[in-house]
C-alpha cells in the first residue's frame, strides 16, 4: 500500500512539474504577444500621426483622440479574441479527434470546455491587447498637433541607442 502511495505521489509531482512548465510557456507567450501587439500599434499610430494631429488642430481634445484610439484597440482585441477562441477550440477538438483516430486505447475523456474558460481566454486576450496599446498611445498624445503636421525629416539611425539595439540584437 505504501509503495502505491509513493508511486502516486511521484506521479503527482511529475504532473505538477509539467503544469508549471506549461504555465511558464504560457507566460512567455503572453509577454511576446504584448511586444508584437505594441510594435504593431506603434507602426499603425506612426502612420496615422498626421490624422491624429489634424483632428487635434480641428478641435478634438486629447481625451477624445485617446477615446477613439482605446475604442479601436478594444475592437481589435475583441475581434482577435473571438477569432483566437474559435481557432483554439477547433484546433483542440481536431487534436483530440486525431489522437482518438490513431489510438483506440488513448485515455481521453469527452471534450468539454466550460464557458468560464472561454470567457477567461477572451478576457485575457482583450486585456493583453489593451495593455499593449497603452504605450504607443502615450507616444501619439505626446506629440503636439503642429509638430506632427510639419514635413517629416529622414530618420537618422546612427544614434547611440540604435547601435546599442543593433549590438544587442546581434
């Protein structure tokens, strides 16, 4: 009896380690997602800098421009969350069907995803998008309307920060 209890304890520890490793990978994936989404919003906002400046020159307040940007991030996050849920659920069902088709003795139970998990996944995706859009939004609002309407000079990439980033990247 003690042998079985020791064996069960050992198996439980291994399962816990696997769960911790998977959660670590999930945290890394969320961090990388924030970086990619923030970079995407930075590029989009840089391209639309003149549009935002024109709105400011025509009388829109910082708060109104900020609200429109936040609404856009909310819409993008909601759409991406729904697409991600559909793709993830379909992929999960497909993998379970594939494993069942390849092995009759696979110990798989019924596929049952609770509504709480779906809502939680959607909310995490939405929160990641909103957090990632925050920093580029601050940069957009820092530029004065008149400065953003001036013609743009060429970007000088020979700065100390540029060389440092290049070196770290290599």
